[in-house]
């Protein structure tokens, strides 16, 4: 056994290849154990388990990569530990731009610790990018946009997050109706629409610990009597489970539109007034013709 180890040490490239294989095997085993552990347990919400698993995968990958790199350098540099100590490893790391690296890592840890997002959440990043969180790593946040594009953002560059999947979401639908419609009649028809929505979207509504609906769909009221100089605005709201928000919102809009159509409620329409100025000279030329 010792002769075999001496043989490997004599050939540094072989030792490095062996180190890479061992590191890959360790990472594979750790990730497999963590994945199986979360599959067999249910003491955490599934999204939280996926988030923790994603972070552990990232951590093990970076740790293994750095370990292999340092090992490979040590094979060709004598007393590598002393060289690092003499050069001041902290100064070397900072000099090569590790400030940005440390910022990304700390930001990623805070994203998880402060429960700002989980894997699978639909978010808006920096009030610019929208998509589903696909991976939360030590350095990068990966967001899959609706178009299918995968957006990779450094954790340190994330300044603002709007999360649409934090326990509950409120569907808010606004309807602008023509001034010619009777407000009392419109309110009654919207109440009918809310009843239909609650019947259809019952499973989507947010429920408390005793399985009672927290806030069903209802007419919030008249929210503007001159909405953009077009008509009277009415608002309908309902509290739904965050994971079912998009389906609930689409179905609510469909029912509202169908109900307004069935009762022949006239919605507000945009109007455009075009004013033209005609000069006296042009009028005289027109008279001559």
C-alpha cells in the first residue's frame, strides 16, 4: 500500500487527477445524502427545503473547487503554506478583487437567513426583472423569466426584491365603468361576480389555521369617480394562497368580464379629440377652388 502511495506522489499530475476524482465523489455523496434526507422528511416547507439544498450544493461545489486548486498548486510549490503566510493571504485575496466575492457570498447568506425568497418563488428583482427563482447560490441568483431566458444576477447586485410568494397574495382587480351606468346597479352586478368567483376559486382562497376563509372576493368599493377622465372605477379584492395566485387572478378576471358582458355593462372607452387650426389663407384658397 505504501509503495502504491509513493508511486502516486512521484507523479504529481496523477495525484491531482486523483484529488479531483475524490473531490467530485465527496460532493456527489453529500448532495445525494442531502437530497434523500429532504425527500424523506417533511418538517420544513418544500420550497424551504429546496432553497437550503440549493445553497448546500453551491457551498460544496465552491469548497471542493478551491480545495483542489490549492492542492494542485501545493504539488508544484514547496512549502505552499509558508508562502501563503509570508505573502499575507488576506491581502492577496483582497487585492484580486475578493471584496466583490465576499459581498456576493454574504448577500446570498442574508437572502436565505432573512427569508426574503425561496426556490420556486416568483419575484421582481431591482424593479426590472421578473421570473421564478431557479437557484440560490453563494454568489449568484438565477431567475427564469417567463420567456424562458435564464437570468443570472450577482447576489451583491440585488438591491430590491418583490416576492409574490410569501404566504399570501391579494388579487386586486379594477374595473372602470362608463359614467352612463347606474352606480347602484354596477355595485350589485359586481357583487354577483364576486359570488361566482368565490364558488369557482374556493380552493385558491387563503384559509386560517381553523380552515376558515380569511378574506373572500368582495367589492372593495368605488375607488375613483373620475379615473383618468374616462369613467368611474370600482375595485374587487380577494386574499388567496400565494402558490395559486396567478390561476386565481386569471379566473377572477374572466368571471368579472363575463358577468359585465352578460348584464350589458358599458365600460369606459378612450376618446381622442383632434383639433386642427386652419389659417385664413388656406380658407381663401379653398374658396377659390
